[in-house]
């Protein structure tokens, strides 16, 4: 049984248990891992994520009134009950803000969202930098749109992307860019998705990892992070100020010479990361398209160094597992996601998976850190209806 099928069954069971109803349908949306292009999405830059085969499933039933009832298989997630008028900024908190906020944003986008009973189940790790939040938002968004009678097409998906971003920014209060929601709704199986974040243009980039005899390993440090705790917002504010001082709409429009014009060393470091990371994305895309994916390792390494030194979003756990993975034979490794915890990725040969996994475990034990969880991942499809 696939991850999506398993989570769909669990979501249906939760819907029955929580609200005593059968679903009209079940929808699933993937988590994601970003190959490269970190903290550039809100700066108008380019990033290269891929969808995971791990998903959030949403089982939903349309109601004849304006009530909204939300439940989750996560025992720490309290059920939510309200009305369609109760879902906007300041009205909902906790996990329900992601789901209810998405329903509010989809309404604001002009979709006639009905009242509904909805339950979710997910195997995307929470707080691991694998975008469990956008996975939830995309699953809820596509469920709500189809319950409203909207046909699933490219125009709808772009509308839902914008709505999900708005939910996270305005209802949850996390100042994220659009990378996560875009890949959740537009990914193609077997490919990464090159996203031009200022206008959400996308291009699939076939990875060819298996053909090159390579795998992508995710190393979950099991140190949870949150994007609404102020650190993420501080980095975004730094970038906005750097762009303002340079007279640019988007910091990604800066070049190396512009970076050196910034007098404040902190702003200069933030801008240096954004400029260099965009350059790394472009080089990785060129290499992958040329069938030279095995050569991207040093660019992953450089990305981690930039995130650690210039953007200051790494953590001791991330630095330890990245170093251990490289020493054990990884071709390259870096932290992924917002930082301050979460996960790293390592580009490895399949025969090195056990050695790399053992090495990162041993390194964390030696430092007295939480024991990490490792898994190899493949590129999965975008949000879709399961049944």
C-alpha cells in the first residue's frame, strides 16, 4: 500500500470517528524537499524542490450549512468547530489555522467554499523542514475547491497556490514565500520543479538520480522548528531592508558588487547568501539537465556553508549530520527548510546508505544529540484526488 493510500484510509477512519460521516472524497498532497535554493523564495529568486511520496490526506464531506468541523489523526491536534465566517486572521490558532486559514483564503479568492466536515492524516514529519504545513494546506485547498464544484485545471491550481500562501502568511503568521505550496500543487513525478518565485513560473527538471546510480537521503535531526517564532521573520526583514537600501524590488536582482555596497555587515551577509544561492541553483539546473547530477555535490556543500555562515539559520545538529554524512561518503550534503532544526539532505550512492546512516547516528550519539532518522526519498506527484 502506498503512503497516499495508507493516509487516505486513516483520514477516512478519523472522519467517521470524529464526525460520524462518510467522505465525499479524499485528496492528498505531498511534502517536499528542496534540492537547492533556500531562503530565496520570498526574495524573488529561483529554487529547485521536489515533491515527496509522503503526503497529507484530507477526507471531506460537504455540509448543507455553513459549519466547518476539522479533525486530525495527530493526538496533539485538538478538533476545531466553527463557521465559514470564523476562519480568518486572528480567529484560529494551532494546527487548525493552516486548514481553516486555507478555507478562508480559498473563499477570498472567489471560490464558493461550502461548509464541510474534514479530517486529515499525514506521514510528513512535523517540524522537519519537509513542508508538512504546505502539504496540509494543499490537500485542504484542493478538497475545498472540488467540493465547491470547481474543475481541477492549471488555472485552479495557481489560484489555490496563491490562497495557500496567503493562509500561511496572514492566518498562521509565517512569512514564507511560495515555494512549498507551488511544488505541492504543481510537482511532476520523477522531476524537481524549477520555480521562478516572483511570478511562480515553473519548469520540470528531470533528475535522473537512478540513471546516475545515486539516491537522495533525508536526515531528520528530530529537532523541531517553527517558522512563526520570529527568527524567520527577522531574516525576511533583513532581506527587505537590504533590497530597500539597494533600491531594488527584489533582493535576487542584486549582484555581487551590489552586496558589497551594503554597509551593515549583517545585511551584507544576508544578501551574499541570496545572490550566491541563486547562482548555485542555476548551476545545479545546468548540470542536471546535462546528465551530470553526480557533480552537484560541492554546490550542496556550498549552500550549507552559506546558510550556516551568512544566513545563520543552521543548528549544531544540522552541522553535525552534514559533516558526518560527507565524511562517510556522501557526494554533498546541506540543511534544508527554514532552519534552526529540521532536516538535511545528502547525495549518496545506494551502496553507501548504511554507512552514511550509521555515521550520522554515531556522530549525534557522541555529541549527546537526539538520534536522527534517515530515509531515502524519490520524487512524487502533486496534490490529487485519491478517491
